[in-house]
């Protein structure tokens, strides 16, 4: 926990230094593509990515739920269409 707080403090100091050095630059030069890509990579390295097993499990749950809901909608559509044809057909 202390390590994360220390990292957060370092990030804040780094941002403050960068902002201070950019104050004298024109607005169009403040954020270059190179800096942007580097910062995006740095942030992506901090992400706690799920394991392969977790992703497979979540994907299976989503697919099973999808099949169940599609089946339910299909059956409801079939029942109501036949009921309408029976009543008005």
C-alpha cells in the first residue's frame, strides 16, 4: 500500500514538473504524439489485467446468457405471433 502511495506521489510530481516546463511553450507544442504514446504505455503497464482463465470464464458466462436470452425472445415471439394469428387470423 505504501508503495502505491509513493508511486502516486512520484506521478504527481512528474506531472507537475512536466506542466511547469510546458508553461512557456506554445499551446500546440505541449503534448506531442511521442509523449502521448509513452504515457499511454506507462499507464497500460499499471493495469491489473485479468488472467486467461478469468477471461475464458467471463466469456463463457456471456455466451451462455446470450443463448438463453435469444432462445427466450424467439419463444416469446413464436407464442405471440401464433396467438395473434389465432385471434385475428
